[in-house]
């Protein structure tokens, strides 16, 4: 497309308007996901899901305002990285491709899993680094100020943490072939996953923690333990690293079953 070529050529008006449009898309997507998710469970169907709430306290508007403010800054950082990725793509410096014929269909599926595993591994160790005393205060404390998480917490980070979290895909596309559709799907999944894990409501089924595959996926109760107990559950999408490194909440599975079993009496 000629429009994308103009961005690659660093045409100022195209860069400016594209960056503004991308920021609006990222930030509005966050607001829509977070707002709909929060109101669905807490307002529209609150009575039905109340037994699955991870906190009985009502979320304060002051906290939501701070989270939205920080999320706007995060969206701006994501925009800068996104624009940089587009510029590099148009200049031929990435492995992004647009035709599904370039690689077998199975590779598209494999590339999604590969990116998620790489990103999860990177984040686990980044997360543990951010909890070091000398780092935590300056980088990660802003996110942990949301002791009671909500869907609005999903993008609420210190600017440096936002940068470090978002850098993975821009770096991967420099050498890992990814279809543009795969990248867009990954970005949507990342938003949905962050919303679910911070949503403050456990949406997964009672047998989730026992299922051979599902037990490796992180939900709200798992990440809520991290915000409340601090030194456990560092994973992003999967529980692999927490299990292998012994950093999963010792009684998580029992707590999860107790939480979800309550619905049998509802």
C-alpha cells in the first residue's frame, strides 16, 4: 500500500497521523475491553458471578482514574514501538510477511505458540528481576499499587515496564517470520489475556486447575495471588515457569477449587 510506503519513507504527515490513529486504536481497544469486561461481571451480571469475585471491596473510582491515566501512557509507548515496527517492515528490515502462501499453514499456528512461549519466558524472568528490591521501587511498584486488581489494571504500568513488556514482538519480527494477521491476532490475545488475569473475577470452570492442559493457563485467581502475596505467580500466560521454579502459590489449586466450588451451592 502506498500509505505504508510513505510511512516507511518517514513522510512526516503520514507518520504523525498514523501514530495518532494507532494510539487511538490501542487506547480505545483497552478502554472497550476493560470497560465491557468490568461492567459485564460487576454490574450487569454481578449477582450471578459474585461468588467468584476475588475481593469483596468495591473498586474505588480514584484507582480506576489512575489506572486509565497510566494506561494512556502505556498506549503511547506501545504506539511508538508499533510505528517503529511498521517503519522497519516497510524498509525491508523485518521477517513480516503478508501472503499465507509464503509458509505452510501449520507454520502460522506454530509461530503463534512459539511467540507466546518466548514472551512468557521473557516476562517471567523480567518479572522476577522487577521484584528485586533495588528495581521494584522504580519500575514495578506502580503496577502493584493496584492491590485490588480490575480489568482497568491490565495496561497500568510504569513507562519503563511498559517498554520492557512490549519490546518482545518488535524484536522477534526482526528474525522470526510472522504473518501480519498472526501479529494482529497476538496483539488481540495479549489484550484479552491481560484483561482476564487482572479482571478480579475468576471465569474458568471448577475443574480448570485439574485439567491436563488448562491447568497450565493463567487466570484471574492465579494472578490475583501475585498482587496480594507478592512473591508468587510471576507468569504471564502459562504456569510452566512458576511450577518449575517453585514460585507458584503453594495452596493455589486448593484455593482455586474452593473459590469455584462455591457456585455449586448457588
